[in-house]
C-alpha cells in the first residue's frame, strides 16, 4: 500500500509551507504534521474506532520508546514538555472530525467523543507509567528487550493471518459487531511494519550505548516522518536528527533544492503511476494471470512484468519520499541502486531496498554471526555464514507476511547468497585472471547478470503468489513442464 496522487500533492504543499516558515518553527511544524499524518493516512477500518485507536497506539508506542531510550544523563527539557502537549493537542483536535457531516470530514476515521479521548489518553499515560515503574529497576538490556519483544509480538500477530483474524474477532465481539465477518484486513495498521523497525533500531542502539540523546520532538518526527511512513526508506535516527537540527539555518528559497526535490518526485510519480500501474494491468504475474498463460513464453512475460512492476512501484514510492524530504530539508537514504543490472546476488541485495537490507545486516546478520564466532565450540565459517544468511533472509521474507510463500522466498535468497559466497571464496584466483582480460571480463559480467536477474525473477514467483503449489506449477511451466 502507498500514497495516492492527492496525498502526494498534499505532501508537496505541506513541504513547501514548512520550508517557508521561520527557521525555528520548521521542526515544530514537522512534529505536528507527523502526529496528524498517522491519522490522516490511516484507511478506514470496519471495526468501530479501530482506525483511530491504531494511529493513537502508534503515537503511544513512539513516545514510550523515546522515554525508554533516553540517555541515562538526559534530563527532561521544557522542549520535551511542549512536544508532549502538542502531540496531545493534535489527538484531541482531531475529534472535531466526529462532529462534521460525512462529506466534510478530513480523514477516514470517526474519532470517539472528546471525553472518551481524554480518558483514553489518561489511561495510556497510566499504563506507560505502570510499565516504567515495573521495568525501570531492571538492567538496560532487559528493559529494552521487553519493549522489543512486545513490538515483535504485535508485528507477528498482525502478519499472521489466523492470529490477526482471531484478534479481529475478539475486538468485534467486544464492540458488539458481527464476529463472523472477522478478517485480518480489519487490522490494517498502516505503517506499523516500518515503525516497528525504526523503534527496534533505537532500542537496540540504546542497549549497546550508541544511540545519541534525542529530544521528544526529534524522536517522534523521525519515527513518524510522513513521506517515509508507508513505504520507507528506513532511516537511522542519528542521521535524521542531524538534518532536523540543521532546519533553522536552511534557506527558504533554494532553487537547487526545489529542482532536485521536484525532479525526484516527478520521476517517482512516473515510475509508479505510469510504468508500474500499466504493467499491473494484465502484464504482471498474479493468481489469475498465472492460470491464463498458455505458453512458456507467455509465462515468462508475466514473470518479467511482475519483476519490473515491483521495481518501478517500490522505487517510485522511494523516489517520491526522498523528493518530498529534499523539499523540506531532510535527505532520506537511497533505497535502490539499479538492482536489476547487478551481476551477483550479493550486489543485488546491496542495491535492492538498501535501507531494509542494511537494518537486517546490522541487527540480525552481524550480531548472530559474531555470537556464533564467540562460542567455545564454534561451527565452521561456512556454517556460520549459512546460518546468518538463512536467519536474515527469513526475517526479511516474513517481514512481508508470515506465510509459507514469503518463507520460501526468504530461504530462496538465503540459498542464493550462501552459494555465491562459497563460489566466490573458492574461485578468487580464477576470477582475478578473468578480470585481467577485458573480453572475458565483459562476458563473465554479462553471464553473471543473466543468472542473477533470472534467479531474482524466479524468486518473485514465490513472492507474487500466495499459494506455494501454484508457484511450483508456474516455475515448472516456465521450463515447459506441466502444461
């Protein structure tokens, strides 16, 4: 799920308004905008008040994570109190949407009554205070680990369809709605996947002592930055905070900044709403078109179509987010670097969804492999690398959804990365000889690109189709088997 053109237009207007504000107000405007955007972007949900409660929970988790990740010597500042009051004011002010007629409402959700909102905020504060009282006496690692475990549990429940459906049924029952209509789609918590990874990043960095001190305003704006809320990229808190702190000195009118941001947005819009959407109309693999193909060539066309549709869709949204960030003075990290032109599966993953790959490498692959290396009876280097790749790519696969298809997709890429690592370790001398001869070097690079692209494209079959049996049939039919 991403932004539509009207939301993108609103982002552009808002970014320009923020850029032309007096310097000292820009950071506060971004905080207010980020706090409101989690409600404005959340689609309408069938369970009563859920489309208001879930964004409120996102804010509550963010504030809780900030409180728990404060440096030991970080004192509360007046600025933090102002930020907290502004966040509460945003939540309460949105209750006006309830009183408006349907045609005049400015967000999908219909908030609870004002009194219920006030009570809900007080309850959240009391729960947060109680949790802090229970956990504050524990070691930093245990305290951070508890919140990480809670975020991970929520993530797993939301991504596992039977569990999400059961939770939806319980929620429907509590609100007096028809339990028989319960569905995992009832809990479409927009942006939670990216929010969870951002919060976990800061919690782990506080546990290891590398997270710098951040104000509440900086932390909330980082976690909820609207352009990157739905489709990333996943920035690092310290880098994002550095851009925020430079906003007061940013020139309001900078032709180069607006040209770069505008060009990036235009490129993203063209990628997503022209190329990707055209490919989606019948020239892309899905459960229906997979059964309509009648020849291996037609099936390959669908696989290629899906591969390029996915790239242009995802990289288009990344371009839009980066462009809007540039307009407002925030340089989000690059997410794609011509991944389909790479000649190895390792270089592909260094250029596809780079921010997610970097997160998984820093917080999964490296700690896991280091831990295995420190064991008294450590496995062989090949086994350690294999376990690291399997854990990392399985996590990335299940991040998209806890299903067999996403699990297989993750294992598929783990096997590819492991095979490439073993091959490259055993052929270094031979490859150096190939690199010394231009013709052979170009031929080897072309062959590597062909293998890498088709390995990735075949992997997308598991990603695109929810039924593993259908995916297996499609792969067979691509090679003339099973027609």
